């Protein structure tokens, strides 16, 4: 286990539903990330939080709303999603955000989301 | 914009052979290049990384080389084993220091026993 847990592991929702994805890290890290992984596409960074502050929003549509109440927890609130939003959503955490082995990103197992 | 190209998309080798995966990045400001391995049903896991002030790094059977002038970096796996079968991703750090990584498209490596 990487020390990063995600719930639920699988989620099926309709386009009018509202749901939330949860991520928790037990590593004492300060930075947390949301990524989207679609078939035949590279991992796409969605959001970065460092010390609970959002430091990166990679032009993500407003139907995805992140929340970071503390350095250990990260949520992704979903509403009025589209079928093309179906993907694996990965959470990651790191000590800090500068590029180095010290700030290695540890990934959770992901939530497989299907939007009908 | 920032972009990382990764080749090949699939690679099949015989157990014991070597495997090489190549990446090219676009942002000359990138200074950190990690490689991740993703097994089925799991998130990506870092296997090796390199910073721009180093040309080569080795860890047992895996090695990474970086040509900063050409903006190329490669992963080399020697004496491949069936448990090396997975999807491998290269990545390059974004120009800002926000932790942003730009990932390649991934390479599915199959090691045949």
C-alpha cells in the first residue's frame, strides 16, 4: 500500500447526480493532487493543493469542484457530469511541490467513475 | 504548450532481454523527470527519476538517461522479468514549481516467459 487511500473504488452516476470522491493520505505530506486517467490519453493533472491552498487548476470545468479541508484529506465534488467524464480519477500526495525525489508523488489506487 | 511524447505505445520482449522506452519533452524549463510503473488495478508508482543536472542514473536493473540539449530521456530495463509487465509512464515537471507533472501517453510492456 502507498499510504494514499481513495473511496469509493468504483462509482456509477447519472448526469444529474451529485457525488463526491474522497482521498486520504497517511504520510504526513503537505501537497495533494487530483489526476484524471482516460483510456488512450496521458494522465491529466486537474488540481494541486499545497498546505490546503489550491496552487494549480489545469483549466478544469466547474462541474468538478475540489475541496481540501486539511493536508490529509482531499475531495472532488461532482455534479452534472457528462459521459466523457468517465475515467479513473487518481489522487496523489507529496511532501512538497518542487521537482525532486524528496517530493515523490505517491498515488492512490483510483476511483473508476462511470457517467451514464 | 507543455507536451511529452512517449514511444513506443506497446513493447513486447522475451524474458531476459532489454527494454527501452523513449520520451521527448517540449518545455526547456523542465528540470525533473520521473518514471512511473502502473500495474493493473493500482495507481502509478515511482520507479526511478532524474534531475536535469544529471545525465544518467541507475538502480539495479533500471536506468534512465537524459539528453537535455535534445530534450530526450529514456528508460532502460535490463534482464527483464515477467513481473516487469506493466504500463510505464514518463513525466516532466512543469515550468512552475507547483508540483505539476506532464505525463507521456504510456507504454504497455509485456515480458514473455
